[in-house]
């Protein structure tokens, strides 16, 4: 739905959101029978100074004025609703749901300013990817790992460098982009288009150079995004997977059996890179820092996808000449630079023992 601005009836929720920002929180969590909780630096704690338990009726009185009547009816019918919401200090990605038959919500902070690429701690190699004319680049990571910020930073780089048309398809729209050298069109699931797959289909008729797909969560969206990438467009997106090497498996396992062979062939040609990212607590506990894994496509990985030999993809990340960056290399470098405690790096490793093996091998 379109972004909602706060009427007088929702000043109490505004105060809770403002308090979340004062605490430098990333998320506000509200559920019936509990006081407000806040995510901050990767930890979830009760909101400071507010111990009042919120009833289901109180949450309804907070939530209902935030959205249009039609959206509230949709929430009651589907038991879920995603939208964006703004107060003067910041914007938020809001998610209404139901738990134990009672309303609940999570509000994710979206800064008013689009982040600069160099401030996020992403590897410099990714800057080169926006120069590609076509292909698909998925970002991988759990909710709250900074994927949306990374995509926004890449869009900002591209719009300031190229004379292109960039179309984003999001649910909901998060960072608001202004035109620069590039023309940017942002579309939202719900008010603008019914779903991601249709949004990509529309975009193919709208002469874009870059298509940003908020999430590939179903086979239809995956097939549409890969088709767009093989048709001469650069597609930036996110997907749920265990690592960059797991991306082809995640996509192919989602396909109907009748489409697997075609999608495998398309993916082997269109996948240009994949990025896995995770936010780790900084040494000293104030703030978080990004650790990233980058899989750069090469002929060996393309052949593995074509031949359905996906088990060998992870080993290609260790080939230095490939330009790929294994996640454990990122962890070892962050510890060596004194940015992250080794205990945090050990908790973040993707496979048991991988951090210590890379530590023994040294920096890269």
C-alpha cells in the first residue's frame, strides 16, 4: 500500500517508534500480553522505561488508524499485512500478523537517507557488478542482515553513474530514491501490482536497464527474474538460502519438474554473482558490522549448474583467482582488524570448524 503518514489517532504508536529510534533500535516488536520490545545491535530487549503490558484491544486501537479501512479488512481476512509508515524522524517497514488469535506487529526502521556503498562495509568487488549489462545477482541472508540497505546502496551508485532506467518492485517500498543521471520508477506490491512475477512481466514492457526485485520467494517470481536476466536486463534481488553456493540449489529445488532443465540452462548463463551477508556485533558491543561472502560466477560454476553437479560449487569459492570471497575469509579479516571478537566470528561461521581452518590459512 502507499506510505501512511500519522494522523492524530496514532500518536501513541508514533511515540513508541520515536522511542525505538532514541534507543538506536532496528525493530519495534508489539504483541498482546507483553510490553514493547526493541531489537538493538542484534539483541532483543524490553523497551527502556516502558513496562506496561499491551492488551489485544489496545493493539487494535494502535494499529487500525495506521491503515486505510480496505487494508484493515484485508488484514482481518488474511491475518497479515505489509506496508510502510512514516514519522518525521524516519520511515518504517510495518508487518501486521496474528499470534494466539491476537494482533501483533513488527516495525523495521528504514533510514530517511539512502546509505552510501562505502559506509556499509561491502566488498569493493561488488561495485563492478553495476557495470554489467545483463544477469541476475541475488543477495542472501536472514531477515535483518542488511540486504535491503545493500540493494539501495547499489541503486544509488548506479543512478549517479549511468543514464539508465531503474525499476524497483518491492513489498513494501523501503528506501525512497530520487532521480539522478538515471530515471527511477518504484512500484509496490498491492497498490501498484498484484505480485512480484507480474511486476517483472510489466517491467519487461517498460524498457528498463536494471530491475530490482524485493524478494524471490516463489517459483513464478524466480522464473520471471531469470527470464528478465537472460533477456538483457540486470536483475538485483534477494532470496532465502544458506549461502551463496546454495543459491542454485534453492532456485532449482523450487521449480516444477517440467521446468528444471530449462531453468538450469538459463541460470548457468544468467547468474553473475551471489552475495551472502550477516551483521555481527562490533567489538565493545556498540553497533554491528557486515561480514560478506561473494560468489563470482566463472566457467567452472556455470558447468556445474548445467551438469547438476551443485555439490562442487562451494569449493570454487576458495579459488583465489576467481575473485570470490568465502565467508570465513571475511570473518578472519574482521577479527584480525580488531573489529569483531573471535567468539562472535565462531558463532557466525557457516560450517563447524570453517573459521579455524581459515584462520590457520591466514588472511586473504
